[in-house]
C-alpha cells in the first residue's frame, strides 16, 4: 500500500479535500480557509497544476483580478484513490 505523495502532503491534502468538497474556490478563499500564507499556497497550487490535478482560471471581477481553482477529473480521481488507500489501511487495523 503506497500513498501518492502529491496528495498525501498535509497542505495539499487539505487543498484536495477543500476543492473536492467545494468544487471550486478562489485564491483568497483557500488562503483564508486553510490558514496558509500566499507563498505556501502558490507553491502547492503550482505543484498540483504541474501534475494536472488542478485547473486554474484567471478572470477580472469588478475590474479586479480573480483566480479560481478546481480539481480536474484526474485530481478528483487521485483524491478518491487516496481516500480508498486510507480506508484500506483503517480496515487492516480492524482485522
């Protein structure tokens, strides 16, 4: 049983879980909800984007830039696989 390092890292696991639950979120929402710094969030989002796990949409809202993130189908699948791995591990503890 092996964990996907992309998903398993604690901050990224929070990002995966938040985006999985909320479907999409802005940079500001993620920063506030997860309590991470802008630099830390940017770094982890970039890692997830490079791996094809998150899609990024940039637009202007009321003349201000807004960046929105959502998990790609691949990102959702990676998170679901991670949850299945965790459930299997917990199942082994019950045996």
